[in-house]
C-alpha cells in the first residue's frame, strides 16, 4: 500500500475501523454465496479474491499500527 504521507495513529485507527466494516460485509457476502452454491458459482472466485484483498489490507494496516504504537 503506497503512502503519500505518514499517517497518524488516529488516522490509521479510523482507516482500520472503516476497512474492518467492509471486511465484515465481504465475509458475509462470501458466506451467503457459499450457502447458495451451486447457484452463482461463477462469481465465487471474484468475491473470494476481493474478500482476500480486504483482509490482507486490514492485516497490513494493523501491523503498521502496532509498529507505530511500539515506537511511541
């Protein structure tokens, strides 16, 4: 994730909260899709990949926050 500027801890926490909300919604969407299989199986890989990316981003932000908190 490229950084144009150094984020503050508060800004990072806000981003994590927003992304966490999106991640939860993606998880529910993936769950709903899985429960409906084989209907809409064509979208499974797309939804799964998007869910993976959100959780990967969330993990990276949490690691960044942890590092920043340890430095202060």
